């Protein structure tokens, strides 16, 4: 594929999934912190 050596190909392939995973984890972590802050402010 793209005439790359197999090793290079396998170095490149996982990165979009890794960044996607990190993004989702950070999103939920920050969202939970935001909700906790909102709940503190309301009480």
C-alpha cells in the first residue's frame, strides 16, 4: 500500500486511533469535571 515498507506502514496506521482514543478520554474527563463544578456552584 502506497509502496511503503511494511514496518513503516504499521508505524503509521495506529496513530489516528490512538489520537481518537485520547480525545474521547479527555473529552469525558473534562466533561465530568465541568459537571462537578456546575453542581458545586448551584448548591
